[in-house]
C-alpha cells in the first residue's frame, strides 16, 4: 500500500507493476541490491563471502552476530544469495558447536573422574585413619606392649588395600589422559590398572566390594572409542610412504633409511626390500603395490625407481638425473608413472623402458596418479598447478586454486568423478573433472601433505604437517581426527575394504587405525525422537517407539523384524514387553492403552484415563498391567482390559509406575516429587517426598529391594522399599529422563539430556560412559548379557555393550593381539594377557 501511495507502482491483474519505464530504469535490480546492502547488518561479511565465490567460511557469521542477522531477517524478503549465506553460517555454527560439545564432554569426564578418584581415595584413607585412631585409643588404655598386638594383619591389609586403591584411581585417570595423545599407551595403562584391581579383588563377588572403579571406567571408555590398532617404529628415521596390498592382508612402509618393509595386517614383519640408498640424499619417497599385489614399485631420493617382487627381489631399476617423488601403477598393472623434480613426469613399462612423457611443468612434480579406468592421469606440481592428462600424454585441463601454494598430493576418487588435492595453503580441496571446486577441507593448522579417497568414494583422509590425520565427507565436513604422531604426518591411506587407515610420520612410526564401530549396534528405522525402549526378558529382542507413533521390533544384531503404527495421534511415550515376550503394551498422547502381539496385531484397548498416559508396566507374572497418566492417576488392569483399581491422591502428573517384585504392590512417582506405594486394591500404603521437583523416572531392582529415581537436576536417589534413602548423587547430565537397573541389581544406567549414558554401582560410583552426539536420551533398558538399549533424539536407537572387569581385560587383550606380535618386548602387557 505504501508503494502504491508513493506512485512508484500500480496494481494490475492482482499484481504490482512499476508505474512507468523511468521508474523501472532508476529503481532497477542493481539499485535494489545496493540499497539492500546498505540495510544489511552483515553487508561487509556478505560481500567478502561473495567475492570468494561463496567458499571462504571465515567470512560467515558466528555467535551473536549470526543471531542478530537471523533476527533481522525475520519477515523480510531477501535474495537467494542472502538465504544461502545465512544457511551456510548456521551449518558451520552447528558443526563448531558439535566439536566444542565433544571437547567439553571429554574435559568434564576427566574432571569428574579425577574428582571422584580424589574423594574416594580420601574416603578410604579416612576410614583407615579412623580405625587406626580407635586402635590407638585402645593402646593408651591397655598399654604399649599389648597395643602392638592390636595392629593386626587384618588392619595392615586394609591399610595396604587403601594405599593400592589410591594408586589405581590415579592410574585410571592417567590412562584416560594418555589416551588422548597416544591411544595404545592409554589402553596399556588402563589394562595394567585393571589387572592390578582384579588381583586386589580376587575373592570379591560383587562390584560393591571393589575398593575403586575408575580402572573399569577407563577401560570401558577406551575400548569403546579406540581406533589405533598397532604401530611400528623405524628407529633409523622417518616414514614417508605407506601402501596396502590389494587384498588388504599386508602393507609396505618406507622412508628415510631407504628400506621397504612389508608387514602382515596382524603385525608380523614379512620381509625387507633393500637397495635404495638411505639418508639425506637417498631414502624412499613413494611406494605402490601393483593391482595384482605381486609387485612393488618404489621412488627414491637416490634418483632411482625400482620394481620388486613381493619376496624382495629387485626386478628392474630405472636411473634418473633427479629425485623421484612419486610412483603409481596403471589399473591394468602394465605401466608405471613417475613424478620427479625438474618437472619430469614419465610413463614406463615394467622392464624400465620409457614409453611416454607428460610435458608442461617448469618445476618439480610431487605426485602422479591414474584414474580408476586408466584413461586419465593427474599430476600435482610445486608451482601450485594440478594438471589432468589423457593416457597418451595430452594435457586436458589445468587447475589452480590453492593460492599458488605448492601442491603435495593428488588423488582420483575410485568412482572417477572427483579429484582431491593437498597443498601448502593448509587445505585440501575436492574438484570435479571439469576443474570446478566442490569442497574445501580446511581444519588443518599447517600444510596438508597427503589426501586419499575411501574405496567407496564417500570419504577422504588427509595427513598434515600439524601432526594430525583427519577424516572427511564429500561436503568437506570433518568426521574424525586421529592424533598420535609427533610431528609431520607424510602419508595416510585406506585399506581396500575401507576399515583401516595406515599413516606414516616424521617420528619414524607407521600406525594402523581400525575405524570399525565398536561396542554399539544401531537400530534403524526412525527419523524422529525415540521416547521409549525395552529389551525382552530373554535378551533377544528390542522394542522402541517415539514421536512418529511407530513401534519397531529389532533383533540384537540390529535387524528390524516388524514395525507398525501404534498411535494415530503419533506420540508413543512408553512401551513394554510382557514377561514372556509375547505381548507389547503401548501408551502415549491419547487416553487409550493398547495391547499388541509381537507381529503388530492389536489385541485390545483399555479406556479409563482422562488424558495422556505416560507409563505402562506388566506384573512379573504377566497377568496385570499398570498405567500412569497426566490425569494424576495410576490404574491397574487385567490382561483383558478390565480396570481392577484406580490409584488416586497424586497431586500432579504421574510419570512412572512399576510393580513390586512379588506383584502385590504398585510404586508410582510423579511431578509432585513424591513416591507412593499402593496395594492392588488401590489403597495407599506409604508415601514420601523424594525430590524437590518433578520425578521424571523411577525403576526397581528385580529382587524388589531398591528403587531409583531421577529428576531435572540430574539428581539420582536410591531407596529401599520402605522409603529409606540409601544413596544420593549427581550424574551431571543436564537432567535425567531415563534410567534402568541391571537384571542383577548391581548397576544403574542413566540417560541424560546432554546425550550421555552413564553406568553406576549402587554406591554412586561411575563404572562406564557411552556418548551420543545427537542429543537427549529419552529411553533406556538394561538387558541380559550387559546389553543396554537407548532411545533418543532424532531417531536414535542403539544397543551398547556394558562389560565387567574380566570381559574388559579380555577385550583389551584381543585388541592388542597384533601389537603383542610386533612388540614382543612388552613383557607387562603380555603378562596381563597370557591367560586371556
């Protein structure tokens, strides 16, 4: 209306039109863009970002500046480029927040473990001191001679255990710290602490009798996240290049000393290929297996290229007048390409005869590689130029883009769609074969020395002068980081199956990393929050449901067996298997309770609640069902759906309901912070104020001796059935909505709003921790054989494996099998594992 009143526009056929051509010429699109630029609170950053071709993420808004810009953009009609700018900024902000969260969580874990260790150590020593003082009083009364007899062997043993326990607490904390910089050393330290703890508690039958638990926490955390499988140390100097055999069963490593060493994946050294000169004017810069795995080619600083059979016999030697930097086999194995200083790129047959030359570089060439179909060759030069050639040596394309910085490596994706380059501008880049930049990999803090694609072309690995190895997706987002090398990492490459990484460093070490997922099974099928999850009594199946209103049943391998729509109004808030595993009960944001068979066929519905139903529980004999609702009641039903009793008197929403072990009583907890105990007739037997605010969740041990409750402040309390508080502790999880006792009642698992899952003993000592990067945990079930099922944010459904001390030590020994083969002098760890 304001524009029409000014006379700038008129309304025609329901649309605004510029009033005349003069206005159209004056108030054209450039004018609009110019005026909009004056209005934008982020115009300077926006213009700089546009000038970079929309690639420079350092120009994107972050923090408060981004929040202000988003607030300004509300109700405005902006250009597509504005929205692209703001969206890109939000994506980068999200990734930064994720990385910051991971760092904070690790620091919190270390700090909490260290604090717990100190508190527990002090407690142990205080108890010993109290006993010592008590005995000292007796000494004064009875006399010096008699007193010496009171310092009994039992007292001295307890004092010794207290001292050992303190050392083990410190060792557990130390192992977690060591793990951050050297994973295998961290695992070693944790295993040595665990073995000493095992010896200390030799005759103990329960976790309650353990004087400390930090070694268990360290072992569980390390074994669930470890990636380093083995390392080999070349004391004669740095390792420059590594290469897997095509079958993935062995690999070769070479470097400063000029010797190529071949190892089995399991750790044994299989042979040495000796011939290159070592030292500053020699060494091996590049090695490559032939496609059939029978031949190895090497490029040396001694101005030679050599071809070997796998037994170590030299088949061919090519002499040059310059240092060779790179060597690569063609896919058919009949040709090798070499790149050298002075701009020489040549093709050779396996007899060492020159059969082609790629001309165009004035300076040195660092890398050469064939495409997977053998039709193209890519080279990377010290002059900052990537060149693409056909196999006849004709230059097809020239790519610049690393700001003129030296390019150290170039790699084709196996699917032939992309090139990746690594350069001295601290970045790696992904290009299509037309030379158009697709993504920038830019988290490294120094030169990027190597880049390689995974076998499925979906990921990349880079190695850098900053001492790190990083894993990326095709969008340029960092997926993982591997630390351990001291100084430059020269090379990093995937195994043929994509499971392993090999890295080579200035520190003389070759490291093998295993990227397989450990200790967790993903349960797929949901996109929205999983609110509730349960493991069947026999431990063979998992049922979960959430905001989509869909119930899924999986087996323990993660295979989805069946799924069905269980709530037409969508949310399922609680799901439970019957004790025999043949029935499933569900409740949600409706006033109906639904009973199903395990094929998803609805058997019956129960009606009686006057609002949402939050919780459902079967009696231990499977004959009764209890439910709790937003209508401030809990109700008892028989299996046919007939209401047996209504439990009234709650002052707020009832969040959880459980049957007692003998099936004769009902326990409820709710938003009024009160626990109530009822008989099956609905009469109140006992109640007590348990929390100041809402109780979000309650569970009971299978033997009926203990209850556990938790609230929004992450306060966990353990009670006996009579309301006596046995333990209270904070889990530091930003609120708890899920908890579950282990079947034997020795452990309690809690799920936090911060995405962590923690396992505790009943003294409040942390035993294990699992981390989810997606967000809040809404449902937990502790099943047989140590399996913990969790459900949470954005479709998260997983099975984790919780292990006790002996199993942890066994798994640690299994992980280190290869390490022990190649490190026979590590007597300590071999002793730990000799009987495992």
